[in-house]
C-alpha cells in the first residue's frame, strides 16, 4: 500500500451554521443543498 498524506482544515462556527441552504427555489428539480460559502 502507498502511504497517503492527510489534509486538515478548520472552519469557523458561523460557517458551519450556514453550511446547508434553507431556501427553496420554487423551480422544478432539486434545490441547492450547500451554500456558496460552503463550496
């Protein structure tokens, strides 16, 4: 097996609170799941 590296990143509490979107688009199809800040 090859040894793989790891990547750790930290996010602030306010970003976690806004990670998932709560708004509905009202259009056909699925609404976005993640906010622009999360992406």
